[in-house]
C-alpha cells in the first residue's frame, strides 16, 4: 500500500523559526540510527519539521519545553522510561496540546493497555512502513488517536463490546 502525501508550499516563518502550518515533531529515545531514520522520514516534504532529537527522559522533557513540538515520538527501545516520561510530558502545563506517540513492539496486551492508560495519542509498531509513521503523526497533530490494528487485536480477548441498544432504557 502506498501513501500519497502532498507537499505544502513554503510559508513565512514564525517568530520561533517554524513555518505556520508545519507540524513540529520531537523524536526521543532509541538508537541514533533509528532517530535519524525517523527524522529523515518525517522531514521529507510531509509538512513536518523535526525540531529535535533526545536520548534520555530528562533531555526529552527539556527539549520539549524548549521547542514546543506538536507531536513527540518516543521510542522506548534504548532505556527510555516511556510511560513515566509520557505522563510527565502530558502533565506539563507548558506542553498543553502536545501529543505523544510511542514507537515500539507491543507484543503483550498488558503493554498496549499500559500505553493507552498513560495518555498517548498513538502506538506505532517498529515494523510499520514509513507511510504509517507519517499518517500517525498527521492524525496525532490533528488531535486524533491511532492504534495499529495488530495492537487492537491483542486487546480483543480482554475487551467486552456490548450491544449499545441492549443497555438503553
């Protein structure tokens, strides 16, 4: 499956150096090559600008406060405490409106539930193609949530979906 992403015209820069309408993304955690690859995918004419890369929890929070990204993509593969960092980011009054996405392998339903409970805007599997990464960032920046179907399937055994009509009085 291929994703078509339209390029936006160059716009004048804001006082903070960003162009209006450009989605500002902070990439945190993971290995240097992973951060560089993700940054390259997001920074290639998709209407996004990677405003920074962080390697530690504290660096991610400090850089988020400094750059005020629209979306923070956190990869917990390299020791980042993704859930606690997400909760700290979302509780920060200076970062109201910032969306947090998690990149990882969510092989256990407990991991998916914990991530959703932390307040994230989406889960992206490491095996996802680049267009899914772009689409998920676009959705998060628009205020939507995205969970890959494979992650939803992991929850199917735990969720009990009831017929709404049977509960109406």
